[in-house]
C-alpha cells in the first residue's frame, strides 16, 4: 500500500478494500515511526486527520466520492489551513493558527482528501537545503547525513520516505524541483498563475507558484486536476478553461523535439549527474524523441537577477511580521521602534534577515534603478531566451540540480554556493514557465538524480505526458530508500 | 520687502465605494473598532489584494470632471514603511503611473477681501492617484498603550495634487472649497470633513515678489477643516517670513498644525524622511482602462458646477455671486432650478417691478434670493441639508408666485414662509387662513392714509414745509395700520398724492 499510486489507492477506497480511516492511520503510524529521524513534518494532528478520514469514508459510502476522496496528502506548512498551525518554518509564525484555508487547501478539502499534516520547509521558503527552518533541518531519506533540498524539503522527504502518498510544494526558484531531484521523486511547478496563491504565505509574489510533489507524473497530473483553476481572490490567477491534466498521458513521444541548452551541460555540472541525464536522453531517443541543441544565453544572469527581485519582493512581503497583530513579539521592549526591531531580530532566522536586507538595499533610493529596474529588464531577456528556444523544440531538458544531495551543513556558511544549486531552475521561475523534475537514476554515491523538463506556457499536460512515458519505460521513480526504524 | 506666498495642495478624498479598495470589507464610518477589517485588511499571512474597480470608476470621473488626461494603464506600487496602523508594512498607492495624469484644471472663485476684489483663477491639477487609507491609532483611551482600529484601513482614497498655483490662504481655501464641492457634485466622496473623508496637506513656501525660483517648502499635514487650512497657512507664512527676515533659512520638512495653539510644529525633516522603497506591487496587475470605458463615464457625468454657473449667469441673468452660491452644491442648484421651473410653469404674469428687464429674470432673481437667504438660513439654523428641506421646491414656488403677483408683499411672505416651515400648509392656505392677502383696493388704502394724516397734523405741517424725510414715517404708520398688508407700491403712490395736498 505504501507504494500504491493515487489511482490504485482511489480504487482500493472505492472498492471498500480499505477505508480512508485505515489508510490515514497507516501513514500516521509511519510518520510516528520515521519522522523523528527525518523531521519532515512540523505539525501532525492525528485527531484532525482522522476526523477528515471519517468524513471521507461517509462520502465514499454515500457514493459521492471524487477520485482523491479519502486519500491523505501532506501539505507544505506555507499553506494556511484553518485551525492548523501555519508556521512557514519560522519562529515568527510558530504560534500562528490560521483562521482560514488557502485556496489549495480548500481544493483538497473539496475533493474530500485528508490533510495528513504540515511539512517542514526552509523558513519562509528561503533556502535550498531545508536547513533554515526554525523547526530544525530535514534529512534526506536516502542518506540522513545529507540535505533533502529546499525549500519544500519536508514534502520531498515525506513523499520519498512514503510517509504520505503525495504532498504539495511551492516553487519560487526551484523549491519543488530541486528537492524532488535530491530525494528522487516527481515534482511539477506549473505556469505562473495556474494555481492560486491565495492563502499561500508569500515569499516573492511574482515568482511563487504551488505544485504537486508525488512519486509519479500520473499522480502529479491527478493532483493538478484538484489544485489548478481560476481563483478571483488572487489577481494574478489566470482565467482559463479547467483542463484535465491526465488527458495526454498516454500519447506516444514519437517526433518529440527535446531542446538541450548548452548552458545546462557546462562547467559546474557534476559528472555523475551529467551521466544520469545523458542516459535519460538516450531513453527518450529510444521512445522516438529527437534532441536539438539550443542555447539559453542569459542563463548565467538568472541567479543575480533572482537575488535582486526575490529579496526585493520578500523585504516588502515580510514587513507585515511586525509583532503588532499576530505572530512573534519580543517579550521585552522599550518603545515602538524597539518592539519592531527586537521582534523581527528574534523572530526571523539569519537567511531571512539576509534576504530582507538585500531586498531593502536594492529598493533603496539611489540603488533602485541600478538593481531593481536593471533586473526587471534582464528578466525579460531571460524570458525571451525561452521564447526563442521553443521555436526549435517542444520541451527543454537538462539536469534539475548540478549535484546530488550535499551534506548537511556543507553549504550553510556559503550562501553563494547554496544559491548556485538553483542555477538550472531559477530561470524557469523568472520566465513564469512550467518546470518538472523526474527521477532519472542515481549518482556515484547512490543518491538520486533528477531530470528537469521545461515546457512552454500551459504545456503542463504535454510535460506530464513526456514524464509519464519515460516512467512507463523506467523504474527510477519506484525506487524507495531503505530507512532505519522500518519493521 | 514684498513677499509672495506659493501654495500647492494635496487633497485626500475618500471614495464612497461600498467596500474597500482591495478587500470586501465595508467602508461605513463609525462601526465598533476592528469590526470592519477582514483578513486582507489585517494583513494576515497569505492574503492577497483584489482591486475594487468601483474606485477606478470614481477616480476616472474626477479626472474627466477637471479635464485631465486619463492613463490607459496605471500601476499600483508599494510604499514601504512601518507603522502600527499600516498592517502590511506598506501602503498600496500609485506613483509613476497614476490613473489621472496631467492636464486638469479647477476654476476657483476667490472672494473679495479687505484689500481686493473678488476674482476667478484656474488652478492646475498635476495628477490624481488612487491609494488605500491607513487605520487609526487611538492614544486617548489606553493608558500607556496605543489602540489600533483597522476599520479605515483599506478605504479607497484619491489623492489630488495641484501645481503650486495658489498665492494666498484665501486662494487655497477657495480651491479646497471648490474641490470639496466638485467631489460631492460628481458623487465620488461624501466630503465629510469631521470624519476625515476630505483632508488637505498644504505645501507652503515664500519668495520675494518678482523672483521666479520657488522658496524651500514645508508640508503641513492633515488639515481637516477650511478654517484650519487657512489658519495653518497664515501661521506658516508668517513663520517663514520672520525666519528669513531674521537671517534664518527655511528647512524642508513636514509640519503639523496644532489648532489649539494655532501654530505649526515640525514633525520630521527631509533628512529624517523615510525612504519608502516604492516598487510595483507584484500582487496586482496594472490597471488598464479602455477608451470605451472612459467614454461611458464621460457620458454619464452630470452638468458640472462651472458650466452650470455660467449657464445660470447667461440664461437667468443671475449675478455671478448668486450663481456661484447656487452651484456650490449640486442639490442646491437642483433645488433652485426646480423651484424656478415650477414658478415659471405657473405663468410669469406681468412685470410689476420696473428694475428688472423681464418677468422671467425677476422670477429667477427672487427665487435665487429666497433659496440663498431665507431657505438656506432656515436650513442652517435647523442643521438640515437641502434635500431634507421641509419646504419642497414646488411649495416654495407657490409662495414666490404670490409675491410675484402681488398677493402678498415680500415682508408678509416671510411670515408665510415661517408658517410653511412649521408645516402649516401651502402658501395659499396660510395666506387665506391668516388673512394675509395684500390690500390693493385703493379705496381702502386711501381710507387708512386719510386717518393717518388726520391723526398727525404736526408731522404733516413739517413735511409740507420741506422735511421730505417724514415720508418714511407716514409709510410706516400706514403700513402698520394695514397690518402690513397694504400693497407697498400703491400705498406709496396714494400717500405721495395725499401729502402733497
């Protein structure tokens, strides 16, 4: 059952082979056993989850079940869920119980899914290793001395370790794809505007996008059917026809043109990662695809551009955490300014403070034009690179991350080296395009490698098809880490 | 030394939308603190703004009313600063691309002062942009603490900025009053200054008359009455001139006016000013308005005060002063025209007052007089708005008709008006019930005059010996004897004949 796909679980539930209550209990038990070693969850509330499971069982009994009714999902702690602690991995919100549901949570609730708990994450989604969480580091289930990637590291680790059938993540610069790659699962960051950001705690509004993290492309497609859709409460939500993301899963790949950006296979890419990606490309050729050499010349600019724009937005988005209305307030302070300063100094961790300072700096009078405006111009150039590339190919492929999972603490003191682990993912967010990571093998140290698939705007169904066909031909996505504590 | 005062105003007018500019919470004034603040207004984690297009419609209406260019694309930006009544830590406003661009003007009527005549002047509107209001900090009721009421947070505002075109506090007040009248006229703001719906910041500087460069300005914040605006500017002008004349220098700063002490005080200097780190709000798309949308709003605009004022002058030959007063509020202008129309519909009759060129013009003038004087002061005393007048325009026309056709004198009309105000019925009913009909029977008037003359032989002799002033005495006596009902024109004529002997 731990390895059952969403479709299989759905069939088991519909056929009354298992109840949602039992299924939820099974995963809660596994979380209980394995989470202490992984620290993938911030909040688990068996009572709440089981109450939802009972309601789902009633709905199934009444014959009103949807496909995902009764299936438990882990939710990244960036999503507000009514009466659940919604901490965003920060001391600042450690005591914040959300009074409302995020759109994504609402959508899962509507589908009758069970909230299995809130997963750990880098503080305010700022990080690539899940080491910045106030609630402690998350460990990679393949090697607990290593990072699971970030910022959706808790969701990634939970899915990889089979603590949940699937989970949600969010991706601002690679926060779904990079951890998916580092723990060997499948993750999709949709086109910007596809999934409503309402109730998703903001990091960088123009880049943040929620998406599924699951074991297979097919599971991701089923989750997209629940998560995507127009929401008038998010002004950047796109008003489009509801689509079925599973519709093209079984299309053959013959004639598919795969673009290979030379910049993604250059200096900085680890040899074992390159090897696994090359092998995946050979597999695609076998499936009838052809590869085309392309160039994304402004790739090298994406990290500096991102580290101007994302902190700029973050510095403003995080201004609301001032200790006045909710969240952390310093226990002792003098006047108002002192209250602000102490509350924020004590409530935010060092990476968040670093980005607030960078963002404040680049927006300051005298620097705004040189940094913010310049970065916006380059952002358009980066998007144009992709526009040009998609004239030559249907999808773009390359590594998701330059290396396999690195050691805990290895890059904690070197932010720039940490930032470079998102070199292949960030440009996709800047362009607003959809991107995926699919397991494509293992590196020298036995750690998973992810293949990144980037599609044109709204090409999610196509990308899921491309990933699904590969997963029919390979079994990388079914490999499961061996965990201590298992019976 | 001759000093010239230079003033520009920035006015915040609350747009009278039902809900807030970026949330669905109500904007009504006066609710219990924090009962009209939803998750968005409280800036809870994860919430997002959704723009209320009703605010844009009202801002565009303003732009068109002053003849400004409307930006087809305007952009909301974040103005970042920390304050407890600013929940998000930034105010969403418009900076680079405001909804109302340049090109607007507002014509003001500057009243005569001791030193000069009344005149008109055009004040240029630089721009007008939409933004959200902040909440309120309540310092009074909390010992050693500050209360925060976020009911007002997110109320839509339009900030209207002028060029530094005003040269005196009188002009500034005339502008503020004209603008106040306009925003109410076009129905975008209730104009309630006590509730903070309309408040001004004044940028004030002085320079030696004849120089071109502007002096260093000070901004006086949050002036929420015309009187405070006037006094604050006057104080500030005196302060700046004295400072310079004493060899000092004006420092650019923000100042607050203290009405209790009638002075302005420094709030923060330019050096202390926040760096607001403006940038386009990534949660909101640029606001795009089409030509068709703008034309639709333009075609629905009412006749504007300036046009109406000119029409009253041209069509009804009203003096500019009367036309200005009547067009100070749309309801007042409407009441005036409704009364006049009703009066004219009763037939103009013959002109009995030779100083007016036509019966129509006479009708317009007496209507204007009664609306501006008797009705307005009665409403004022009762603290009523014109729309709540106990005397309808049709009823007032009924009264004016009786003045015009000489059924009653102007003086008796005041008595009838008072009775009508008290709900004693239509003019004719009151006249009938109180027997106030003017006496136009020359026999009856002659009889009264004969009696008065007979009773005052001494005064008669004096009059006849050349003391003309005594004519007034006889008029008064005769009028009194008729209980005010004698037709004044007839009485004058007959009295003149009789006194001549």
